[in-house]
């Protein structure tokens, strides 16, 4: 089954063709990051307009690269939630038109389910159940993946996403947007241990996290140093910051796996590209005797292939939508578009 898949929930316009959920025939991505970098973050209106300009051309390119004709498309999948609403709407509307014109089913895909499914592309042997750590620019969740379309959130951030925290910390460190990778690289140059940054603990909710205090602490450190004319050890601050993020994510991931009775863990989302986080997860999983799946860096960030992969399993579970499908800025990962 060839699925033409669209992703436009933030600042990447991405289109892919995926066969039977696991084989990527093409995966084209147009990142707008440079365009938003001058503002220090994504400007929703600009993102939507750029998606409108790019999506049709990318769809043609994805079909050409996949070496299939329009007639060989069996279904169209699209991210319908969560994300910047104007941006998601562009993908949903284009996908509806494509499904209508081609006379094929339209499959709505939850963006975070897509991030999890990136692992199915990278690891053919991986099947649910497993515990997923999903950490991206807009979401940070611990998900018990019981089946391909049967998921439950067991923990997550109460405020900012881990990626948002990376991007804001990067800004005060004078690094470009998006800040995750530059902080990762800067942190490599120091052993850290210089700055005492907070770790959040939420009473009665051991699997929940908070990143806003950490974000504020880094911002305050940078501003105080500036006011006093002191020079920050930027590499050490980057290192101590990443350590603090990893300290939020890794122990809770392991605890969630223990509580859910899972011995398999998969990471997902842009923040899962972080080298220190990946190394910490490897160590923690070795210690706990868990099997760990870390997607390649190319599949951590937003892409269309992950939507095509998850779309296949959504279709098999009967989650096709009609042309009244709407887009949502927020949506529980446990809900399917078709059900309510
Ligand atoms: O999954 P993603 O591409 O988009 C969303 O669905 O949100 O994640 C983007 C986020 C950004 O906040 C970016 O700074 C972060 O992932 N990121 C990283 C790294 N690479 C990207 N964070 C930490 N370390 C990295 N190496």
C-alpha cells in the first residue's frame, strides 16, 4: 500500500511516499528554519504562508522521487493535530484535495504518533508494546504504546516542552534558532559542573515534568551576568543545562517503563537527537536491562515519512476520515480523529 503523506504542523513542509508503513520510497522536506531564525522562533503566519507556497511542488517531487504515478497512490495521510493551527490547516486542506482528486482514502495522523512511528521505519523488528519518550519543540510526553493505535499518556510536561526550553536557553546563550543542536555542540566542549540548575519535582505525579523553572533559571543567570559585567562560561552552562534536561527525562522514562511493565523503550522527536540524552538513555537502559530504540537523527525531527508510517497503521485500524476532517492545535494522543 503506497501512502502519500503530508506534514506541516510547524516550520517544516514535508511530503513522503511510504509503502506498507515501513518502506520509505521518498521523503522530501523543506525547512523554514532560516526564515524564522531572524525572529528567534517560529512566526505562525509566515509558517502557514510558506507551507501554502511549497506544498504542491513538494508533493510532485515526492511522487517523482518515489518513482510512482498519482494513480499508484493508495491513500493520503496527513498530520491533523497538534501544531500551529494555521500551519496544520494547510496540510489538512491540501491532503483533502489530494485524496478527493485521486479518489483514495484520507487518513488523519496525530503528529506525536507520527514521531513514535519514525522508529518503525528505522527498526523493522520493532512492534508495540513499548514505552515511548517523545520530546520535541512543542510536546514532551511519556507514552505507553500498547498497540500501533492504542496509546496512553502516562507522564509529561506540565508547562514548556523540552525543545522549547532548549530554544529559549539557546537564545540567551547567543545561539541561533532552533537552539537544540547548537547547545548540543557547545555542551560537547565542557565537562560542566559549574552552574547549579534546578530539577523539578511534582508532588504526587512522579512521571510529570516541568521545564519552565529551568528555562527561567538559565535566562536569569545570563541576564544577571550581563548586568554585573561578568563573563559566562557558555560551554559549561550549555553542558549543565543539557544535564538538567536529561535528568528530567531519563529517570522518568525508566520509571514509566517500570510502572507500565515495558522492557522496550523508544525515543522520538527533535530533542531525541541530543547526544547527551542519547548516551544517558543507553546507560540507563543497559542498567535496567531494557531494549532501547534511538531513531537516526534524520528521523528525529519533523518529516513526512513518519506520518506515512503511522498512517498505514491508522488505516489498518479503520481510522479513515471524510472530507469534513478538521485540524486541531491540541489533541490527546489517545484519541483518533474518526472517533469524535
Ligand atoms: O520534533 P521537532 O523537529 O519538531 C516538533 O515537532 O516540535 O523538534 C524540534 C525541537 C526544537 O526545539 C529543537 O531545538 C530540538 O527539537 N532539537 C534538539 C536537538 N536537535 C533538535 N534538542 C536538543 N538536542 C538536539 N541535538
